[in-house]
C-alpha cells in the first residue's frame, strides 16, 4: 500500500494534484481542506489512502494524519463512499466533523451536501464511540444519560419504531444500567421491542 508520496508538485487543483516522484506522475484526489493547506513551494509530501477496485486504483491525499484517519472511518460507514467522505472533508474542517459526531449533532452533519437524515444518524451511530476513544472525549460529550437516551431514540426511530414504544424500551434499559453506551442501549432496547 502507498502510505505517502513525496515529490514535486506539478499540478494543483481544488480537487486533485499531480505529484512527480522521480519521473512518475501520481494523480491524487484531495479535499478542499488539504488544498487550502498545500505549501506554495514545489516540493510536497502527502499522506495517502489507496482505494483498490476491480477496475481502478485511486489515490487520496491528505496533509494531516487526522484527516486521513477520519476519511478511513467515514468510508467504513455503510452508504458513505469515497466521494461523499471527500465532500464532507471539503465542507468542514476534520475537527468540526469529529466534534459534530462526538456531540451527535445530526443537523450539522446533515447540512453537508449529499448527506440525508438517515445517513447522518448512521454516521453518528457507527463512529461516535470510535471518535470518542481516539480523542479521549468520552467524559466531555457522553456523561449525560439524557443525551444517550435521545441518541438511542433517534436511532430507533430511523429503524422504523414508533417513538412511544422506543421510549419505553430505552427507559427500561437505562433504569437497569445507566452506564451503558448508546450502542448497547440500542441493542438492549431492540431485544425489548
């Protein structure tokens, strides 16, 4: 796997760059966030992610390791491909996206072009715990049971359960063990529905 490229910047566009590495030109897709951080000089070093498909090999470039890490987390979510992940990273700073996920802020994520309510909730449900572990923000964002309850209810509603029925199941789970993560509250609530 190609983990980074270092060479001469031949072409610079908001969506891609071409880097000459000892006579070989690499076409690298980038986000606007990375584009804004590109140095003015000719020599450049980009961290990369290589996507291998049956019909293509596509390189994505990042100036920061945190942006590459977030990109990889985003494409691990069902329904989020590389183009939507790149759009997300172009629309917002990576730290803003991580904060929105950690705080379960659906409207912020849904405000990104191409992201609907269900996809935004799926991103939060799939990635919140991972983002909190990576950045040790667990205590900051998820110390409130009401927040956990609201997130669990939103997820169950997306899955098609009526709010009142979902609320009874979630309340029952929280009354038994208030220290559960949102994911575990949802799992236990599904058993009671």
